[in-house]
């Protein structure tokens, strides 16, 4: 009798659970196919760029793209991971701002969330460089090193605004120094201040690439 009662109870439990429908599982992550960058994109090192995807295809219940990675194109047909550009990105935003990392110029692509969800191949190029030069013929004896060169805006009302330090601790006997043009500034009129007796250079233009 006891065995029969236990068996009946077990049948009752099984009949209850057999009528329960499994709840849908929430999808926390998503792996889109990037739209940008595409084959016509050119990223300059240090500049702010954007990776985009079609947000209308993101399934309900999805929260994030776990990662957006940068891969270098290989001439042998393979790909080499370079760095992670962003993590836990809002999948419904449709885009993510990216600062172009300091990598070797060349061909790259981005992958979002899963292997195979990659962008078209695009180019990353170096930041533009320029030369600051000066006359070394009249340098005094035992002159000290130049502490730094600074970039300032040329304001219409006469006062400039500091923007960036371009180079530091320079030997004045060299006569020139190669600097990287800042890529995160507004095109306009600028001048260079030499922190060596507050000397300034001529005003010049910085334009968009």
C-alpha cells in the first residue's frame, strides 16, 4: 500500500510539471553586422570615429554588444587581433564612438560581438606631421634646452588660448623638430609659442584632412 501511495504521488507531481510551459530566455547580448566602417573609410590615428549597425534588427530583450574588436588584415588571408575598441555597448544605440588607436598604418576591419560579424576592410593612417624650424646661426654660447613648444589659437581680440604641447626638452642647436599635428582640434588660425623667452611664431592655418 505504501509503495502504491508513493507511486501515485509521483504521478501527480509529474502531471503538474508536464503542464508548465518553459519561460522564454532573455537574450542579454547581440552580435550585429557593422555598417561602418566600410571600404571607403579612412581612420586617422587619434581621431574620434564611429562604428554603426542597424539597430532595427536588434531582437527584443537584447541589452548589449559584449565587445567591438579591431583586427589587422593579413596578406595571407588570415586576421590578427589587435585591440578591443569598446565593451558592453548599448545594442539599441546603433552606433559606438571609437578613438582610433595608435597602431601601424594599414588595412583593418572591426568585429562586433561574435566571430564572422565583421565590417568591410578599411584603412588606418598615421596622424599628419609637420616641422617647426628656427635659425641656429645666432644662438648664444652655452644656451640651454628649449623646455617646450606650445600650440595656441589666434584670437581676433588679441589674446590666444593654449591648445596643446607639441614637443618638450629640445636641443636648440638642432634647428628643427618634427611634431604630430593634433587631430582633435577645430580647423582655424593658430601660432606656436616657444617657452624660451616667450617667443612666438607667425600665425598659420590648420585645416581639416
